[in-house]
C-alpha cells in the first residue's frame, strides 16, 4: 500500500502530467496573488482594508494547500480529495464573506453573511460525501450531488435576486458594478465545480459516467478544479481590489 512517506521526495513533473502542471501553476499563481494583495493594503482607506486582506487570505490558504496537494499527487498519483475539501471549506465561506464586506456600506446585516456561509458549507460537505464517502454507490453520489447543487443555487439566488442584490442596487456606483461581477463569478465560475463532480463521479449526472476510464475521469476532474480555483479565487480578489482602488480614489 502506498504511503505519504514519499511526500518529502520532490521529483520532476512529467511532460504529460497535466494535473501536476495545473497544481504547480495554481500554487504559484495564488501565492503571487497573495503577496500582491497583502503588499497593497496600505494604499486603501481603512474601511476597505479588511476586504483586500480577506482576498489575500483566500489565495494564501489556497496556495498552501496547493503546494501540499501537488506533492501528494506527485507521490501517489491519486486525487487529493480530502485536502481539496479542507481548502474549500476554509476559502469558499471567505469568498461569501466578501459579499457582506462590500455591502456593509449599504446596510448589510451579519445575517446575510451567515446565511451565505451556511449554504456554502452545506454545498461543500454534501459534495465531499458524494466524492469521497459514497464511492461505488452511484445512487448516493447522485443524491449528494443533487443536495450540493441545490445549496449552490440557493447562493446564486441570494446574490443575484435576493437580499444581496437589493443591497447592491441601493448602494449603486462601483459597489453595484463589483457585485455584478462577483455574481457572474458565482454563476459561471463556481459552476466549474459541479462540472468537476460530474466528470469524476459515477453518479455525477443522473447515474451516467461521462468518462468511462476512472483514471481519466479523476485527471479531468482535477484539471477542471485546479483551473477553476485559480480563476475564481484570484478573480474574486481582483474585483474586490478594483473596488477598493476606485472607492479610495474618490474619497
């Protein structure tokens, strides 16, 4: 049985190891983004520093996990599902917090923040059950995937049509613009995670395995997740950064 003892041994990424390559690029990109956000904090008004700080924390937490997941993949050539969900359960709720932080000026209450955090945790926990606990049981993988998908669409509704949307409209200006962009990240960018689930689990799409070779399915899933993580987390941070720059220059 393979063990994690090999994690301490670094080896070159094979030319055809696209998963390892995306782990490497993702870790470096998110670490660079973290440095950028942290080093820029002093240029913003005090009310925006927390938002930019959270953006840096999101990419930093992700970078640390990606360095570890890259070594894990390199050592055992298996999907680091548990460590990926540890990353997500820390970073995705923080991405939800960003909505609350930019809407505070419009009167957002903490109940909005906790509501978004709750549904994000439901989405992640049920997704983990489907990917890691219900292995070999396509029916339960479909059930857990469905629950996770429902939680995702609740978040989409809140930010696109619900309380968050109304607050953004009342704030107007650059806050509304930033909110709209973040909404698109949630609708389009976050949709890449259900796609990864569908690619990598037997019951991901009504019990139909889209990729017949399970190893190929796992590789496709990891590539999708890695690209999605980098785009979503760095993109989220850049939107908040742009809002902070815009608001600081006007004050």
